[in-house]
C-alpha cells in the first residue's frame, strides 16, 4: 500500500467519512474543502499520523500549507519518514 493511500485511510478513520474517501488523490483538498476537517480534526489527524508512522511533528512544522491537499500532507509525512 502506498503512503498516500495509508494517509487517506487514516483521514477516513479520523474524520469518520465512512469510506467517502475512495476518490481521494494527491490533489484532493483538505483544510477548507472538507467540512469535517476543522482544528480538532487536525489535532486528531496529527496524533494518528504520529502513532501510525512513529514520528513527531513540531508545532512550527505544521501550518495551513501542510493540510492544503492530500499530496501536501503526504509530502510532509514522507519527509519525516526520510529523516
């Protein structure tokens, strides 16, 4: 399974989207595009990503650009995994 697909699955679980992520890809908007994706969801998603991939995100690494699309989020997670 690709990293992007794993992240989409985590987004589906955290936001409780009931599988409505089947057509998500790298260009799918997140922050501002999905009503369920609010500040509480961001915290929950970051926690889930940290637990799943064994990495940590510093507050200064996280901004709106990171959560703009599935692709931008995947890129940041990939960078963490490459460290």
